[in-house]
C-alpha cells in the first residue's frame, strides 16, 4: 500500500524508457482539475526521448458528472486545455470522457498499457487532482492490470467525449462545485484576474516585445515565432516573449533547476485566463507557454486587436498602446501579465 509520495510511481515511472516503457495511461477518476492534467503532461512532454517514451496517450474517464459533480465552467476549462495540449507536436495526446449514463463512478484507477497490453495498474482513494497527490492523505495499491483494464473498457459504453456537440443535452451542469471537488485558490482552474486587482505585488518588471536593439519584432522570433520568411508551415500564432539581457531582473522568475531546466510558474491575464509559463532557450532569453506556444501569440493579438496569425509589427504595438508587457509578482508565487 502506498500512502505517501506516490505521484512518481503512478503517473511517471511506468513510462520510463529504462523501465516498463508504457505508452498509454488509462485513468478512471471521480474528479479532476486542469492543473493536474497540464502539469502531468508537461513533465511527460519534457522527458520524452530522455526519461520517458514518446507518443504517450492519456485517456481519462470522469465519473462524477451529475448533481454537483461538474460545472459548465470546469467543462469549458477542460476542453480548452485539451485543445491547447493536443495542438503541440510531441505532447502526449489526451482525451476525456464523461460518465453520463447509468450510475455515477467514484472509482480511482490508473492503468498503464504498452500498446494494447495492460502492464501495471493501481487503485485506491486518489483522484486525478492536485489535492489528491499533494494535499490530502490518500492510499493507493497495485491491482490486477487485466481486471483494471477490463473495468475501464466496461465503462466506456456509459460515456461521451467531452467535445460531444450535444453535451448540454446529455449532462445537467451544476451551478456550484462539489464539496469533494474543492481545489486551492491558486490552482490554475481557480485563478482569476479579479483576485489580484486589489493586492499589492511584491515586484514587477517591464519587458519589451521587440528585438534586443528595439528596431522591430522580427520574423521567426518573439511574437512572430510561428511566422517564417521561408514560408515554413507552423501555427502562425506560435510565439514567446523575448527576455533580453537588458530586461532581465535576477530572481524575479523562479530559480533554474539543478538539472539546468527552468521551472514552470503560473500567470494570470485579464482576458485569456491563467496558464503556465517558464523561461527557455540559452540563458533563459525567452518566456514560453509549455501548454502551447500559440497561447502568447493569441493573447497579444487579441490585446492589440488584430486577427489570429497576422504578422505583428512594431507599428501595430505602438498604435495599440506600447511595445512592452508588464509582469507582476505576488507573495503567493503567482504572476500577472498585462499589456
């Protein structure tokens, strides 16, 4: 029985290349939250072809969707996150199905497969949520992988995909979240711009969206990272915020990890919800969104009032109000981003 620190064992170890090399995780959970899904998949994505196998699939069955189990707000956040994650090349592909027929499902089962063969499985009390893996006392245990896989498959007939066009006819969304589904105020799912409007930040920084010399935005970099002069096909909204030496402030963003990687941090915007960011590239000279490189590009184009995929110029930024963005850092470790 595992009662402590079982996240690595259940969510990551079976996918290790030097272990069982599983590539498909099937999850049955009563509840979930977007931060749990996002942080899990980002770590698997970062470790692909290093610690973990590539081309991983994660299939989720969400069992408590009736009564107070699922709000429309949570549903929309789940769908939005899945769209983001599945748009990223190399990111584990994730799908989520809701139990809408028959009895509700309160089970918590994790089944790792290699191809079509079930290899390892766990069951117990831990939902696929941040609270279950970090806050609460839970217990999990190894179980028969074939039986667990059979149970997962047996539930599919009572589910619909979260993107089902008739989802509102099949689920009566709750007006309030379940007591069992409580999540921290700083969870990505709960973060909102209004939370921080009346709080004094501990620090702030202005960062230019232009090249280091201030001349322009440029092709294939910064807010136009997805737009290449040679016409190479990418999502034209792909972007990052340049974090040039002149703008850098030591200690403002989370300290680099011992292995040389940069940790993620949570960012809240006024009009584009909350998401993860981190430093990237040589000397941390870029600020990226690991859930999808298109997030920053979509956000800045919305803020300056131009269509998705449009090449953003210095003149466009100046006409919209300026060429800089502002990050504010708060005591709870959350950042806000505004243009």
